[in-house]
C-alpha cells in the first residue's frame, strides 16, 4: 500500500468512526468489534501484517494477538504485541484494545475519584465553602 493509499484508508476509518459515533458508544459495541472494524485496518494501513498473510510461525510474526508475558511474576496477555518485521522476537510495543463505551466509563470513574479526593483534601485542611470555591476557581 502506498503512502497516499494508507492516508486515504486512515481517513476513511476516521470518517466512518465520526459518522457512526453514536452506535460505537453503545455498550453492545464491544472490544472485538472495535478490533475488527478499526484497530486491525488501521495497523494494516500502516503496513503491519495483522492477519499473518505471510503464513509465518508465531515466533516470526510481526503481530502477536493475545501475547503471553510474564511481568514480575504476573501473567499478562496484551491484545497486540508488535515486533519489527525482521524476524527477531524483540517486542517493540503493546496495544490493549478498548471499546469507545469503556472510555466513557473510565472517564466518569476518574472524574468521580477526583471529586472524592478533592473532598478528602478539603476536609483534611478544614477548608470553608468560600475557600473551596477559590481553590476550584469559582468566584
């Protein structure tokens, strides 16, 4: 795929995502669909062999799906493990896929946690409502 074709493929993925965003934010749109519809085509456009078209054994593949890692005695299985296309086993980066609805959930959880931390700090320092408004930038 040429650079121009890759650029067009990525632009088409972005347009598709924007056009159907409401559907992708539904909980029923899961991680597997996200991988099939966007992640795999995106990395294919960048030149990665996502489906092992070359028919290589696992130890020579560019991309390993659900790789098996042992990190500090804990078993991990990233959704994708990317390696240089030179046949070395050296991993270059990992990708953990999430669906768009998960991101919204995480953002809400982070916001709620931030507020809880703020309340505890305000209580710890015994701040008045007026002092809290100043700290939060409210006038």
